[in-house]
C-alpha cells in the first residue's frame, strides 16, 4: 500500500517516449472545497476522450472533490464518490461527451501490471480516466497525461487552503493552455 504523498517529493519524471517537449506546469491556490470543485468544472472544459489525469495528494487533500467537479463539468451520470472499495467506477455521459472512469489505486500495490486487470488501456481512447493515487502506477498507460498534485497542510489544522500543481506531459498538454485554470 502506498504511503501518503510527501510534499518534499518531486513529481515523477515523464514517461513520454515520443515527444521532446517540456512539461507544462501551473500552480493554483484553492481556499475551500467549493473552489476545488469549481476547479474541477473548469478543468473538465479542457478534457477530452483519451485524457489520463493522475491525482496525487495526502488523505483528505481534495482528490475526490476535484473529481466531483470534473464529473459535473463533463456532465456524467451518477454521483462521483470515492471509489476506494470498488477500485473503479464508470460514469457514462448524459450528452455527447466522454465517459468518466474514476479509479482509486490506493489499494493496488502492483503498478501497471495490477492496473491492467482494470482494462484501463481499453477504456482510455474513449474516456477521460482519472486515477487517484496513481503516481508510479499508471504513467505507462499514456505518453500524454496530466498530473495533479494537491498539497494541504497536515497535522492539527482546520485550514482549507490547498496548493494545486497541474503538470501536463506530452504533446497533448504542451498544446493546452493550463494557465486559463488560474483565472
């Protein structure tokens, strides 16, 4: 089982094997769960079928709250809740958009081999796949991916402030202006 993310850890190196482009990064301060959900709704406008989004952060950082906003923005069916015990949940679109596949890899210890049992590689071309706790486990699914690191203060605090760092890897994200999310 993966230990909670350490804010001192550096993001994983890109696995991009086809592009020589540098990662694109934007940092956003979020002050409440409502703002985190709104960030998800705004991010959904940039997403399309075939996108892989990896969410990393401490327990309670807001990964599922962000994904709930993604679900609203993508206009998918069903309440977006943590898939911790079911591992993966598929939310079909209500309109013409892609389905949202929401995965919680926290309980999966075996990297991509164990993830293959979920057939994410089959779903990826037609869906937006969001993987919580996917760092070090799913990078091999796609050369192009968006890594979202959510950092919150730990310990005895009621602070709702989160620092969100979005890093896009590959040509898909080099061509996407992530700075619009900070507006």
